[in-house]
């Protein structure tokens, strides 16, 4: 061995060249680009020795192996950093329902989700974290895990499970997110602050802030059993809900849009609900080519 050569660490070479990630997860590399970058880096390093003409000195086998080991270690280090970043990023899957549909799904951690009509759930449930994004209506039966909180994001609101069962309503065409806790405890957070909700409590987040609501969680979960319920809802809200529930075009005249409905329909049909609403609110329903229109009884009637 020459005086200017260092002993080759065979164990380091084997570890540097050994694969340490699954074959399916490796990224294809620009090998020529890596070699060029390494050569440029070596050339840029300062040296106290005078330059040696290339024709007067050639590399030995051990020097070449040392260079190869360094290049392999550099490649694996860069690749490992890239793989770590990619593997830690959320990988969401999506479940959706159309108008008039409901669906039940079980997540990988055993959590059950009942998805309401016209709703979308994006979820990433892994051994490291449990994150979901909801647009619409859903009831969650969460398998509690203190090491992996179950976090629901909905219209700028974050709900972190500290319990087991709760309902979230967060439609894009409504001005509030409502969360009702049936069992356990939920940490609810909006842009203006946070609120802890325990079993039997209901919270609402809107542009005015975050607050507790009167009523019980069952008032907001009756849809799970097939019931249709309204609590002091305007006819405008009722029309939107009927459209989602029955996949129908239901519109309301502005003159009666703010009239209120409070009722529960155990086995609802669209015609049955509309008939009951006309009696309760003093309106009439007109059948159109596209669906239904809710109108005052008299064209001269004011809202």
C-alpha cells in the first residue's frame, strides 16, 4: 500500500452499497448527473498540494473503490432524505356520495364513518397519524388512540377526538359548521378560538365565532336512522336539504324563504314532506318541469 493511500474500510463499503429501502419505493436516479456533481465537488475542494498532471499519476484500485463508496453513500443519503419526506406526507384517499345517497365505510384503524348525502371525505389513516377532511355530513364512531389523535378538518374548523362518537355538519353552501358529541369529548377549534365539547353538547362555528348550542346531539344525528329533522330551519334551508336528501330540484320563492320549520319525519318521502310543510307554513307547492317550487298561497302575499 502506498504512503498516500488510506486503508479501505470494507465494512463501510458494504453498508454504503447495500439496499436499505424496499425496491418498489426507490426513486430512479440520474447516475451521470450524480457522478458529474461529485467530480465538480472534488475539483472545488482546496488542496495544499501542487496540482499533479494527470499523465504522471493514475488511480489505484483501492482509490477507485474509495471514490465509488463515497459516491454511493452520497447517493443513498440524498435518496434517503427524499424518501423520508415523501413517506411522511399525507396520502389521502377519497369517499363520496351523490345527492340521495348515504354510505358507510370502515377506516384502517377500525373507525366507522357514516357519510350523508352529497358529501365527500378525504382520509389519511396510518400508523403515524389519523387525518380526515370533510365536506358535507358525517357521523364518526372513532376507535380512540391517545398516541394518534383523530383530527377532522371541515371548512376551516378542526375537531380533535378525545372520545368516541360525534356528528359533523359542514356543507359548503351553509354558513356554519356544527358538531354534536354523542359520546366522549371533542376539542373544537376555529379561527377565533377553541371550545371543549363533552357528551351531550353541540357546538357551532361561523363568522361570528364559536359557541355552544341548545339542543341535544340526537337532534343532529337522526338522519343516520333514516329520519329527516329540522330545528327552526328556514324554508331556504329546507329546500337545500330536500334537494340533497331526495336528489330533486327544490327551489323557494324569496317571499317565503325565511319562514321557519321545526319537524321530524320518521319515514320521509318528498311528496309527504312537501305536503306537511305546506300545511305548517301556509305555502303552496308548484310542480315545474325541473322539480318543485315553494310559493306563497297568493301572488299578492308578502314574505
